[in-house]
C-alpha cells in the first residue's frame, strides 16, 4: 500500500556526485525545505538485489531533504562506489511534492551511469497527473477501509527516522 518512488543506480563519477548534491541543495533552498549533508564513515545500509537481502557496511555521503512533514525524507545517500538504493513515500503529502521529487530525479538522470526509477504513482513514466491522483485516491480508499476498524488498525505512523508506516495493527 502507498505511493512511493524507488530509485537505484550508480553515478558516473565523483564529479557527478558533486553536481547532484549541489543541485539537490539548490533545489531544497529554492523550495525552502530543510536539508542536511550526509557524511558517515561506518553505516549499515539494508539493500535488496534480485529479491535477495544484502547489506552494505562502509562510508556514505550525500544529502537528505525534508520536503514536507507528511512525506518521507528524500535521501540521496551514496556508498563508496557511488551506488544508491533509496525510496521516498510521498502518499500523505500534497501531490505537488511527488511531482517535484520526480522532476528532480528526471533532471539529474544524466549524472548516472545507470539508474532505475520505479514510481508507484506512474508519474515518472507517464507524466500523467490524473493517473497519479487516481493511484493516490485508490490508496487512500484502501487505507480508509482498514481504519474503519479502529480496534484492529491505526495509522499512518511516522517513525523517528522519518519513514512512514501506512497501517499498524493494535
């Protein structure tokens, strides 16, 4: 359940890393969104490849943007090989947030040696705002069905790390 933008890929080189971070910082400032730089020497990133779990342990760098209180953080967090595997749930924020984040990714595709973007709202592939809204409405309707049973379910819940869980069982 939920509308999330997943993105995974590898930057071309260190110059591409610097450019995408500069672009992201300028984007955050233009939108007046809080952001912070990421630079850690030892981090564990939980990743999946070919439906198998694998963990990366090592240095990371990048930038995290907070587009909206009802949106997950937009993390551009790269490992030592300039590889990224991230996602941002936009479902509970205004639709414009989803569009802006997808447009940012689109405008920076040339920085990547390879990249795959999976947009559960299909906006990345279609640029169809009506279709995106349809997906959002369908998710909201499905969530409402569960929430009609308040003795069993509640949500959404924002976790300390900024991730949002659509639905929790009592």
